[in-house]
C-alpha cells in the first residue's frame, strides 16, 4: 500500500485488505487449536516436554483404541518415542475437557507436519528502521531569515508501509487537557472522575461534540489520559500518598495543618489525630459520645480509622468529633489513643475534659462496642487521671454503654432469626430487661446450663460484669436516671463511617485525610448555621414524629418491594414447574442423572 497521503478511500481499501485473512483467524476453535499446537511444539523445541528428552522427540496426535461411553475415541497428544514400559518418561497430554478446540483441524495440523515450522515474526518493523526506504524529507532554511521569512519543505518517494493509526492528538488539545487535569488534581482524582467532570464537558462543547474520541481518534485510548493524571499527581504529590505525602500536604496546606493536630510514630505504628478546634469545644460540652472503628476506610491491613461521634437531637444530625488514623490495635494502643486525644482537646480549648463519675460534671457515658481492647484502654486512661486510682471494673461500670444493636445481632448469629421474639431468642434478649443484677446473672447461668454450645459461649461472654454493666442499668454504677437517657447504640459513629465511604473505601492515607477534612468542616459549618441562624441542614422535618412516620413509610416500601419480588419469582417457579411436568430426570453439573421430584405449584409457607 504505497501512498503519499492518507485519504478516506485509502483507509477503506486498507480495511478491505485486512478482511482477506485465513480461516484460522475467523474461527475461534481453529485459533485455539493452532495456539495449542504451537505451545506444545515450543516445549519440544526447548527440550522441556519429555523427562528423557531425545533429538528424535516430537509430538504426535493419536486416539485411544477403546471408545468412551459416548462412542468416541478420545484424542491425546504424546511423544513419538513414548512406550508402554516407561510411560512417564515421555510427553503425554489428554485433550478432553480443555479449551474448545477444532479436533479435525488439530489432527490435520499434525498430519501435515506444521508443528515443525516454527514461525518467527519478521514482518512488522518500526518506521525508523524502514525510513531510508520510505519517503525522504528535506527542509531548506534561508541564510537570512529576515529578508526571506519562508521555509522550503520537499519530500520524495512514497510510503512503503501500511498507514499507522492516528496516535498523536493535536498539541492544542493535549495542552488543554493537561491544563484541566492540573486544575482538578487532587488525591481522589481518577480517570473516571475526570471523564465525568463538568470541565471536560465544557471542553467537548467547544468542539461541538460530547466525547474526547470525537475530538481526535487517538483520544479513544484512555491510557493517554491516565498517564497525564498520573504525571500531574506525581508533580503535585511527589512523596506519594502515604505518611510522607501527609507531611508535605501539612506543610503547604494551612487547612490540613489546622486539621491534623498530632502525628505519632511509635514501635506499635502510626497514629494521626485529626480534630478542628470547634469540634474539640463541642465535645467538651457533651455528656455522651460514641466510639467506633472502621477497617474498610484505608488501604493496608494495619491502618484503621477510629471516630468519635455524637447525635445532636436538637439538630437531628450526626456530628463527627474526632478522627484517629492508627495502626495501634491493642490495650496499650487504645490507652495511648484516648490519652492523646483528650490531651489534644485540652490543648485546643485550654481546659481538661471532665468526667461525671470522677468530677461530678462532664461526660456521663461513652458508647462502645464490646471490644475488650477498647474498654481496657479506656479504663487505663481513666485510672490514670483518677486521683484515687480506682480499679478497671469501677471505672468502666461508671462510664460504658454497649450497643444493643450489636447485642441483638449477636443473638441472631448464635441462634438465627427464624424464631425471633420467641424461644431461646427471646430468653437471650431478656437479659436487657432483668430487674436486678442477681436476676441477670441467674438468667446467664440458666442459658449456660440448658442451651446449646453457641448460646452457652454467648452467655458466658455476657456474664462478664463489665459487659453486663454496659447492657443492663441494674448492673451498672451509672445513676439510673442518667443511664435511661443515654443512647444505647453506636449508630452515630457508624453513620460517620458511611458518610466517609461516599468518597470510596480502602483509600490512601492522604485521600482519607483530605476527604475527612471536607466532611468534618461541613459538619461544623452546618452546626454553626443551625446554632447562629436557625438554618437546617435539610428541608426534611427533623422532629421525632416526622422521623417516625418516615421510618414507617420506608418499612412499608421495603415490604412491598419484597412482596413484588416474591410474587415474580413464584410465577417463574409455576411456569418452570408446568413446563417440566413430564420430565423424569436430568443431569447434574457433575454429569450425574438425578431424579427430580414433582413440586407443587405453590411452595409451602414456612412456619413462623
């Protein structure tokens, strides 16, 4: 295809010429057979096919003498030197069950001895190699560019190679794309977010199109855009997106510097405490907050996010108070976490955090999961600041509230949800309603004595006095009137994690920090807007009656959707049953013939 320029007619002729190809490329089974024979031929050529390799070794196509149950003689490939005496010394491979192969074509390839001709590709060469046999370009420059401001460009010959696809977009377009990426660059910028950005839509509108590929054909290759994003990310974040990148961002971004209060590197690992001054002031005014840990927020198995959060009933809003990115996951690690967080808060507001059971005012309870490491770490910190240094049990029984949502979830895991509200499920849930510590412990003993092993293990865990204190007010040392008004779950902290997941899960450390700053800053601005101007963060009514009716509507909608789904699946079962009424048996996925019993038109309802 010699040419001096590329036209649409030449492109069409080039495509037509490519249609005249061998049958091997048209038929996938033939292509598989050809690749299969080439791979085996390569093993023989390298002397790797047979254990006792010889120069005369070569593959041959054969079939077993005895037919299989379907009446076919199964094919196999073996070495020409294979013998019955030493069957493992030479190559053997059965073909059945492998990738779909055209057996007739494969046998023809062996019979025509194609495997002996190993093809090496010497057709495609780079243009630089063939330049001297292709078009020659000459550029003539005048001696005096001022008197003759012209250039002479001359070319000789014809292109002797197929025309390459368009691969170099106009420089102006690439410059605009690079500028867009540079303006948008952030730790969270990806190819997908860039392609969905309004800025890119505006660029496409300038060229009266809706996509980059319509601006220039070479931009159909998205790797070019990914490379630009990667390059700009390296220029903006040369230290990557881990600990070093956080240090760099902290040094050049005042907002992040204000947000990150402390960074620690211990033998146990990294710990970064993130809190705004307004968040610290708000926490010091509360009487209850929740603590929860997320294992999905950050990349790496050791780095997790611990959040302090609360639900403000007067705002009907969840507020994040503190975020800690930490590799610590031990009793001492949580002790350091609580100590450092409250030391940071004291530094920010100028006052230490007060605890009701120690100082008569301040924090009355902390919502936690039933995690021994968390509770022991908190107890170590409280014992340290207690002037009388009272023991672990006393500290925790005066402060912890455990999540009843997790409590009920544990019952479901132990006995299932089939008999919810009755039977052993009800007996286990009754621990929350015991009227004294003695009744609570006696019920635990009865569950241990009369129920199955899973329930016994569950009851032994709940019999622990700290667990009992966090679940039942009669086992706790928190005054009853205070215990009654404290929240009995950690939904606020869990909702904080869910809001963070909107930016993605398993983010890099820098991505998680920047997205957390955006969320926490928005929370505080919404809080002040409500406090100062009465502006709600949502048009939806936040009173308890509206929330109650909204929850009922959501439940009804979920039940309706589930009923519609059940009805549609039952109709499918009816049709399938009627169509197979005359079927006696069918083959399983393993090839076994199993009888199929007749099913009734409607499945029997399960007893409740």
